[in-house]
């Protein structure tokens, strides 16, 4: 069941809402619903990432990856996957 909600937006936010709604037949409600869903999804992803990063091993792996990137020691994804594909083909 749909519920009506009244909110107050500043001028800049309202212009942004209108801009986003325009290609969607002016449907501001659709834009607000999608924005809320996006925000909720983002919040749940951040909780998962926080839980992963709370693990020492994950933090250490991430720090090692950043250090390798700074040293220029990372292999481009395309090159790494080519090596894996060659091994599987054997």
C-alpha cells in the first residue's frame, strides 16, 4: 500500500529532483523511491565492508595490495586472466 510523505527540500535539491525526474516523465516519486533504495543498498554494502575490514587478514591483504600498487607491481587484469586461461586450456 502506498503512503504519502511530505518533505521539505532546499531550492538546489528540488532543482536536482526535477532534473532527474524530467526523463522519467516528471515522476518525482519514482526518483525519490529509487534514491532511497540506492541509499539503503549502499548502507548494507558498507556494513558488509566494515565487517570484512574488521578482520585482520582482510586489512592486511588490502594494505599489501595498496603497497604493491604504489610500487607499480600490480599486473593488469587482462594479463592476469590470460595466464589463468592458458593454464586451464592445458
